[in-house]
C-alpha cells in the first residue's frame, strides 16, 4: 500500500511515530533498522513484551490444530470455560463468576457499571463515583465515567450519572497535612458524599491512575474506601485493566493492596497484548445481566482464550513475578539520582513496574513544554515512553511501564539513554 494512504486515516488514529516492522522482547525496530527500547509496552499492554515464545507457540499450535478460531457463545466452548475457571481460581476471595465475552477494557469497565446499577436498581441508586484524572475507557459511558478529560465533552454521550472525587495525589498534597492525614481526608470526603446523597451505587477505582499521571493510591486509603463501601452497601469496583497480570509483582493489583473487590475489570495484559479479549470477575450477586446485555461478537473467541490461559500459566510458573520488586528498586534508584540532578524533575513515583516522572517549573506548576521536549529527545535516542495527559492541558508526566520481562541490564541501558536525553534537553 502506498505510504501516502495514511492521509485516509481518521485524525484520532493518525500515526505520529516511525513505522515499526519487527520486534522482540523489549525492543522494536523501524523500517530503517533502528532499534527502540520500549518502556511503554506499546499501549501499556505487552506484559511479556514483543513476540514472546510462549504466546507465539500457543498461537501456532492452535492454528495448526482442528480447533475453530471463532465460535458463537451459543455453543459450548471448553477453552472459554477453562479460562473463566482459571481466572476465578487465582482471583481475590469472593469472586465466583466471570464474563469473558468482552473485547477490551472499555467493554469490561462498562460491564462492571451495568452490573452495579442493576444490583442497586430496586433502591434507585444509579450514581457511580470515580476520581478526577481517572481513565476508564473510550465508549460513551466509560468516557462519561472518566475524570481525566471528558467532563466538558457532553457531546460524546454517556449517561452522565457519575460523580468525581479527588484522588490521593501525594506529590501535591496540602502542606499542613501529613501523607496519612491527607489520604484519610480524601477517604472521609468520599464517606461524606455517600452519607449526604443516598443515591450512590458504586465506586469505580483505579489503584494506580496510569493514564492520568501515574498516581498510586495509598494502601491505607484504598482499604478505607473498601470499608466505607462495606458499611454503606456500596459496590466496590476496581478497574484493573492497567494493573493486572504482573506489573506489580502480583497477578492482580488487588492482591498487592490486600483488598477484596466486589467486581474487577480486566484487559490489556490478560492476553499479553494478543487481540481481542477482556473480562470481568464478580461476586455471585452481580451475576444479573441477561443475554444481549453485555457480550460482544469477538469476545471470548477460542484462540484469545487459549493465549490468555497460556499467559497466566507462564506468569504463575516462570518465577517472573518474584523479580519485580528488585526491578522496581533498580528503576527508582536511577530515577532518584536524576531527580536530584535535574530541578525540572519534580517527582518520581510508582509501584512495581508502573512508574511516573513528573516535570515541573520552579513553582512546581506543570511543565508541559519540557516534558514534550524530553519525550521527543528520548525518541531520537531510541527510547519509548508514554505520556500521561491530565485535565486536557497536556502532558507533564512520562510513564514507564515496560514489559515485565525487562532485565537489569536493559533497565540500566534504558536509564543511560534517558539520562543522555535529559543532558541534551536540560543542560
């Protein structure tokens, strides 16, 4: 196809980076043979990196077999049932049902919303609380739920039956409060909202706001939110589309946070990036949707289910999850050194292998220009980040979310390239 055919792509999917023709592990290669060290996992979904042998061999074996690569959910599908059983086996306690006939994170989050509202229908409770800066998907309803960019974009649709509360943003906490006092104040604000209104059905929470600036929510805050939900008959939904399947050194971020949600949304790392599959896991009482209300044509197809099963088995058996804490320390040691060296870096933060670098001006205001300059310079130096956009104003946080297979040598290489890029930009 002629390269000028890019002109026919809609502007929201028009590419802005070089053409990538191959990749392996944490590296991708463009058409000129240049390598790029991928700290982005592409769309933050390739937990096992590019062309992982477990994923490739699973696909090849399946396609060489007599299995059908598509089957309507009207028919029994052992591979779909096996995946559901596997997910519930490894899930936090209390989750006994799964919907795996979903295609992406937006589908999964919307499924959680439907189930919570259906459960509370008799009480007339339709409002769902989410956080400012959150990102829960790009369907009309999940855009409406998101607190990142979309409050003023009513034309994009959605019910609008959401309320947004402040996340615990420790770097920008009030000076007169300790970190713990600040976290408990934010939790108390949610509790007050619940008490005042009476129409809140659920809270939909990202344990780490990845797209919104890599803002980890403190464990004490999350546990307090869970307790408030239990005490007030509020459905506790955790959006784990970004955080499940290894990045925190656990299968689920809920395990890392030691919580037991009512409903969990899954996507991205579920299949190590192979399309197209997402899932929700929930307590028995939320098994309340009927046929035609939350299942999609390409969800639950056998090949994707088989890949997801293989991915989970590899995460369990390979020992890779045990390597994450030391890799986190390695990244944070190097990033902290650079923060000390460059005043434009206001904060480095994160859990596991989900990390953020926030660029600021001298008054700690967001520095969008420097962030973009560093991002482009890093790209020139063969290093791929993602940018976190906040409140529609631009990006002042670079996101590190590499494939969890990254080695210590590759971490060191990436941080040397990053330091080189900072020297070129900020000298």
